[in-house]
């Protein structure tokens, strides 16, 4: 059996029809490979490569700058914290110094007051002793003069002033007793007894 040319065409057509219409599915086939030569101009390729490189460099520079900004912010935060700690320390030192000065001044004032009181007592105690001796010797005018000197002194302790008050009361009582004796003597002399 010899096939003629037209018969081969018919067999090939039937085979193609059967092969292409076998399963009625529209499944995707492997896309055809483009074997066409690249017609992009070399200048365009270079421009695209340069743009890509520039974008990569810009992204890298932005990343470096972002790290630098973050580092600067961290340093500023650390510096602010350090400055705050230094300010707190200085304020505490100033407060401590002021407190120490105030304490020293108060102590100096207390010491001065104590010294003044001791100096006054050094003058007043002998006068009180003298006044007491005059009262015992019944020299009331001299005792009164000594007590007046003591009473003119300011800043004597209250406990000491109570002794002065007792001495003054004793002088007043002795004077009244002496006046009563004088009245009694006068009456005796008038009555003749």
C-alpha cells in the first residue's frame, strides 16, 4: 500500500486533531519559550543597571543614616541622664553644705548664748552671795543695792532669778520685821514699860 501525498496530509491532520482535542480541558500548558534575540539597547540596560545600583546605594546610605540618628538619640538620652544625675548630686551637695552651715551657725549662736549666760552668772553669783551675807549681817541697804545690780542684768537663767526673788522677799520680810520692832520699841518707850 502506497500512500499518496494527499493521504499523508489527511493522516497528519487527523492525528493533529485527535492529539489537540483529546480531553476538552483548558489546562495551562508550559508557556512557550521566547527564543527571540534581545532587542534592548545597550544604553538602556546600562541606565537600568545604574539606576538599580543608585537605589541600592541610597537604601544603604539611608540605613547608615538611620543607625547614626538612633546612636545620636541614644547618646543624647545617656547625656541627659548623666546631666540630671550630676545636677541632682550638685543640688544634694549644696543642700548638705547649707544644712551644715546652718547647723554650725546655730551651734555658734547657742555657744555664744551659753558663754554670755556663763559670763553673766560669773558676775551675778558673787553679787547674790554678797547680798545673802549682807542680809545675814542685817545690812539690808547694801543687800538691796547688790540685788538691784543683779536685777538690772538681762539674760540670767530663770532658776537663778528665782533665788534673787527669794533674797528680795527675805529683805522685804526683814524690813517689815524691823519696822514692827521699831514700832514695838516706840510703843514701849511711850508707854514707859
